């Protein structure tokens, strides 16, 4: 079978994979729930390729992500719910509807006007969706009726925190200035410390969640994507720890054979070679709570 630039060929391939008797056993065993984690994983792979600036890999990863869409659409078609064409029709209509300044007769093109129109259109879409569900006899009394509606529960926690905070801010529930958020972060740190001293691990976990939420709020106030910021720090940590391993390997040793002070010294050396210092874990001991993983 030769490759093709024809999207219909991909749709036909997925249909063949899902054909009982002649298809792929693994593909036939899947359902929406089992495929969903792969869909999320592929989206992250796309973001990773972008972050690395690897456009050959990005092409491949976008194909993998497209396959996820085709997979879900095929399963829905088998159940008589919708097909890939319906997915395309829906997103095409939505894009046209949400961009009246491009495809309609709306003339306001400044960012504030566009954002205001976008919010209004989404609110109208939400009301129409609720009405369709009502006519179908579905219960529309859900949490997505409030000011925080529309933020997926399955979104990454930091991303969801920022989206929830942004929606709350639109109705006036927000810190007036960045310094107030910094004060809140200091307050949350004190509360974490208090629970550590008290030896209450469950309470400490809750306070750490509050601290992370406050940090996400600070990122939002500074117009920083916390997910991207943390991904950058993760990669920085990998590079610096790799430097430690390389320096130790040069003298025939491994991290397991080095002392914490030796690795800390190499970490400080790595900081001079990798821009934007990251926090060293070497002095991050937290007395008061036992380590849950002694290894």
C-alpha cells in the first residue's frame, strides 16, 4: 500500500483497521475511553516537537494527532452518531461563526472588540447547546452553567487553574495587582510550613495545592503560561543533571557513588553553563514529615 496525500485514504485505512474479521485486533478492541489517553499524549508530542523546533518531527506528530481524530470519528460513525465529515462541518461552521470580523460584516478588528465578540458568541453557543440538550431530554443542570463553565476537568492542572482564574476574573473575582498575589503566595508558604511542623501530611498536600494555585495565578498576572514555564524548567533540570552525570562519568563514577555535596558543587558549576538558574534540590530537605519514598 503506497502513501497518499488524500485524507479520504486515511479515513478508509481506519475503517479497514476497524472492520471485524479482517481488521486489526488491537484497533477493534478500543473504545472512546481507551483511546482518549493516546489522544492527550499525541497532543503533548506535538507541543514537544514545537518546543524543540523539530519540524520534521512536528509533521509526524501532527499526523499522529490527526489519526486520533479519525479514530474517534470512525468509532462514532460505527455507532451511528456522527462521522469525520460531520466533525469537519462542525468546526468549519464554528470558525466562520466565531470570526464575523473576517467572514461577516462586522468591522471592529481591534483585539478588545474581537475578544468581546468572541465571548458573546461563545455564550450564545452555550445557550443553544443547553436548549438542544433540553429538547433531547438531557439534564442540563450541570456545573458548566456557572461563570466557570467550559473548563475541561481533564485539562492539565496548571492550565485548568489559569483558565478557572481567568473566568473568575471576568466577573470581578481577582486580585487587583500582582503584589497582592505575591502576598498570597507567601501566606500559602507559611501554611505549608505550619502543616509540615504539625506532621500532617494530608493537610500539607492540600496547602501545597493552594500554593500551586496561587503560583498559577501569579503566572497569569504576568501573562506567563505556567505549563510552558514548568516544561522549560524541567528541560533545564535534565540538562544540568546530565552535566553532573557526565562530569562524574569522566572520573569513572555514578551519581549513586557521589555525595550530595559533590553533586551540589557540580550543580552550581552547571548553573554557570546553562542560562536561567533553576532551584537546586540539594538543600530542599523538609524536616517534620517522613519521606513517603525512602528510595
